[in-house]
C-alpha cells in the first residue's frame, strides 16, 4: 500500500488534473444528483470513495479530505494524525520517528505539493478532524459545497 501512496505523491500533478475533471463532472451532474436525497447517496458513494481513495492514497475516510492541499499525501497516514505539518521528530533521512521505515507523510506532502499548480495550498492551516464525519463521503460534501457556491441546493426539493 505504501508504494502506491508514494506513487500518488510523485504523480500529484496528474492526480490534481484528474480530480479537477472529476469535480467538474460532479458539478455538471449536480442537477441530477439533486433528485436523490443525499442520505440515500451517502452509503454507495462512500463505498466507492473508500475503495478508490483507499487503493491510491491509503485513505482513512476522515470525511474531510485535504489531498488537494497536501500534495496528494493523506495526512491521516501520519501515526500522530497531524493535519498541519510534521512533528519535531522527522529523522534526518526524512522518515517518521514513530515508524522508522516509513517516509514522513509531511515530507512526502511537501514534495507532492511542489508539483501541483497551487503549490502554496499546503501552507493553509487545516481545521482539526471532525470525528463525526468519519466514514462519510467527502466527495458528496465537496460537491454540495461547490453547488452551494453556485447558488444551487443539493438537497431534494419538497
């Protein structure tokens, strides 16, 4: 799993482009998605998201994905679950102090972020993880937020 995770960081620019295309597709489909209550979509979409992001990013389904801001390195892979940068224990070789054979997630995140178009996004402070969103779809949340930004409600009309 770690090899695929490192591949995703090395190919963060490609994955960023793919993510942008996927987000655009969801935006186009948002009028159709409005026809189905969000609660009904949560389980199947979360299952697909878990499989896809689990394979490529070793996703932990925190429900608040920040891959696009962390160089396609999931910060939830950090043994300390740090969301805003490395701890003071990064080894000289760039590996984790807790798991000495694992590259530090944040060293990888910095490397991946430098390949992306918005390579300053990693500097944005992330909110703490809201544990009530664990195992829910961040895709649906992002799509609903993008629709709301465009003035379209994702909730089914009564």
